[in-house]
């Protein structure tokens, strides 16, 4: 009888504990490691945008640790590719290729859904090796693949232009793409601010290179955008464009002023 009572109490105790499971467990999904992985990945993205590449790489490696602990195959693959991008920017091509191969293995052996991201980084790697024509074709193919994702569709079209080294532009298309991205931001539906940043910066850079009459307003737009994001390195790059523009157009006073601002902001940069 005592044995039976103990058994009943044990079963009731177990049922009570099961009934008091935490909220994520009620949904049969725990996301503690996912949240940590995403936090560290976001930190890495920020450092990469600031061009603090060693810190970005360290943050991506920490993010990978948590993604690996929860066996998040797609996130693990993306992090390998983000690390590969850093290595490419550092001209560490062997490490870049090794990271790309690790991402490929996750897709090949465990089905990680990262085929197009792999192709994107391979295009960047190909361009870094000096194969600009092939890289351009790869970017254009990605633009077609992403025809139903307007942000990425635009991004890869522009990346194809960048890789091609073109020196004549369809400014009507440039303006249309840029306005589309700005409208998405205004509507609160822009998924990736980095795509807009890419477009805003290269719009200014290309217009300065071509001495286009809209270059000055493009520089102003870029300065406002990167100031809002507090990306000091990009603000500095915009002042470089301003100096180039005003020197090329014989405005010595403004060229001198923006040279001063460039020197001032470079001196104050905490890295």
C-alpha cells in the first residue's frame, strides 16, 4: 500500500512539473541560442559596416558558436559566408575559400538552404581574383534569380554594374531603383538597410566619377543617410567625394572647406 502511494505521488509530481513547463517549451521550441547567435551576428554586421573587420570576424565566430550549439544549419552556413566576405576584404583568399567550402558542405551533406548566398559570395570572390567579366555575369544571374525580391533584384543588378567597371550609366534606371528602395524605407518595409546604403553611396560615387550634374545632391543625400546611421567611415568617404567634386569643378573655397571637414572627422575617428 505504501509502495502504491509513493508511486502515485511520484506520477503526480512528474505531471505537475510537466504542466509547469516554460513558455518556449510549451511551443516545443527553445530559442535562447538563436537569440544569442542573432545578437552577435548583428554586432558583426555593424562592425563590418564600420570596416572594423577584425572585430566583425570575432563577432561572427561567436555567433557561429551559438548557431552550432542549436544546430541551425542555415544560420551556420550564412555565418561561414559572412566570414568569407571578411577574408575577401582582407585579401585572405585561402581562408575565404575554406569558409565558402564549409558553407557548401553544409548544403551538400545536410541540406542547408544557402545556394544563392553561396553564389553571391563566389561572385565577390571571383571579382577579387580579377575575373570581373565572370563576376558580372554571376551577379546578373543572381539578379534574375531574385526577380521576386525587389531589394535583392536591385542589389545584384547594381553589383553587376560595379563589377563591370562601366563608365556610362542609365541614370533613369539608377534613379528608379534608388527611389524604389527609398520608398520601401519610407513605408517601413525595407528588409536590408545595407542594400539602400550600397545604392546611395555608389549613386554618389558614380555621379562624381562621371561629373554628372546631380552629383552634388547625391553627395548630400549620402551624407544625410550615413549621418543618420552614424557610420563615420562612410561619412568620411562622402567627404572624399565632395572634395573630388569641388576640385574638379574649380570651386576652391568649397574644396578647401570639405578638405578641412575630412581632416577633422578623420582625426576624431576612434580607430
